[in-house]
């Protein structure tokens, strides 16, 4: 019997990082890449070029003319037309996660409605009317209810801080309200949660129902983009960790998710002194996720191997940590023209595990990440930040803030 083919829509770094796990399992990847120079195309041999919106390209990915049909179709992003996935599933293609589950990660209004029905704790929220004037009235009423400040989101298309805006008056979202009336994505509004920190609970589920959860982690965002993840989340109350893991499992089972599910959470202090903290669900992602990159080097089974196991309905692996602490730090932009120039210095720390994505350097762009595991949290965090600073051509302060050490002239 030949090795199974896993078809993946999307050619970014998530598909790229599936490749080592696929090789270890003897699984063949076929990845639909947006460009022949894209991140995944550089490391996956079977990488046809096309977009997720191109029905012919997606169908050829699953069953190439004269080639072997894929055992399963999965994704590295959620931006795939639901109608196409529904049609493929009706034709007998194993689509995992399926379109019914995936739409909860594609549309925030659908997601919030379903989570509310499941009893999953979420921030207060409301959909806004498509009519701009009515939407403005609804937004004004919501702002009055929650104390004058709220978060407006586009229901579709937002990620890494895009499609999210803090507002204190309807005029602050007037352009989005007009765009929604003109056929753009519908809007929703959520209370601005006074959270203590952000957490993420990662689980994987296979079609037979087996679920495995990793330790809950703490994530730090800068400019709406994940900059750093600490596993496990420091000083997290065991009861709150159990609650977060139970929520992630309930969401995976309640939505019928197959594969890796990331549940981003707010840790919120108790409403009164002495009351326990609680968690509220912020976002969902039904695929490997930035908050799980630490698992590549810090867990017995990485999120990428686990995702492949799950979508192929293979037994799931151990999710235990291999060290007391693992810190993942993202490389967000660089002063360097080529990150590989920094490898001799970064790799001098023999425990720093570097993952570069093969992308052209742009300000703020996710270019790679570094994992460091260790016994002491402060030392582990410092080493991860130092490695990233070297890759970025910067120095870091005590809180991870960076300043350039190379000039634009030097980069040229």
C-alpha cells in the first residue's frame, strides 16, 4: 500500500512546518501554494500553484488528473469557500475539519452564536445590522450598556489584529458600517474585556472522537500579532487551567472539529475581591496555530504531527512537555536583509531551536520563530528573546522591546 497523501490548502509557514512531521510518519503532502516561491513550496515537492478560491485548483489538489487521489483534504487557513467544501464532502472526499465545523472559524457571528448556545463563556456581544444607520444605533446602545468602549470586529477575514477596532462612538466605525451596507462583511460588537492576560488552549480531535490537550499557554500580543508564548502559562491556577482545557474540549466536540483546534482565551479577574478568576473565549482557529509552535520542540508530540494524525484518524500522540518551560518567540520583521546571516550567532546557543519560514523581509512580518526549553523560566525567556533579537538585528530590553543595531544603509 502506498503512503497516504494529505492535501493541504495554503502554502504558508503552517504547511511548511507540516513537512518534517509528514516525513517522519511516512505521509506525503500535496500543498496548494499561492506562489512557486512561497514558504511551503520551498520544502514540499508536490506543490501545485493556485488559490483557495479556485475550484479547479482545489479539485486538482484532491484528485490530480492521472495522479493519486488524496486520502484527506485539510487546511492551513480558514479562507476556503464553504460551498466547494460541502460539494467535495458530498462527493466522498474526507474534508477535515469539515465545512460545518470550519464555518465557525470563518464567521465570528456564527462562532459567537454557536458558542453561546453551547454555554461556552464569551464576552458580551451582539451582531450589528447591515443597514448602516440601524447598525450605528445598535452600536450606540451597546456602548451605553458596557460603559462607553467596545470592540468592533468584521465577521469574516480578520486575523493578526486586522478586522478589529476599539471604538467609543458609532462614528469610530462609520466606514466599516458603510462597507457592510455596501456588501462588505457584517460587523459584530463585543465588550472590551478587562483581562489580566491572554491564554490559549490547544486540543486535537480525530473522527473517532479521541481528544488530546496540551498544557494551557500564555501568549503576548504586540500590535495585534502574537509575539511570545510561554508553556505552560506561569502561575496559572490549576482549576482555571482545567476550565480552559475543558472549554477547548467542549468546543472541539460541540462543533465536530477534526484536527487541531486553538482556543484563544482571556483570563479575567474576579468581579469582586476574593472571587476566582475566569476565562472567556476570544477566538478560534481550526488548524495548527501560532500559540502551538512551542510544541515542535517542547512537547512529546508537536501540533503539526498531531494534526496529521488526527485528520488521518490515527491514534493521537502524547501531549506532555519535555521540559519545565518552553518559550516561543516570533521573529516579527528584521533589520537584516537575510536572516540566515545571523545563524552562526543564534545557533551558538545549542538549545535554541530556530524555525525560519523562507519569507522576504517586511516590517512586522512573521519571518520565523525560536523555541527555547529550560529549567528556569526567566533564563529560558531571556535566551529566546536574545535569539530573536539577533535574527532581527536588534537588542532587547527587559520586556522584550527591541531597538535596531543595524542601519538601513548597512542593510543595503
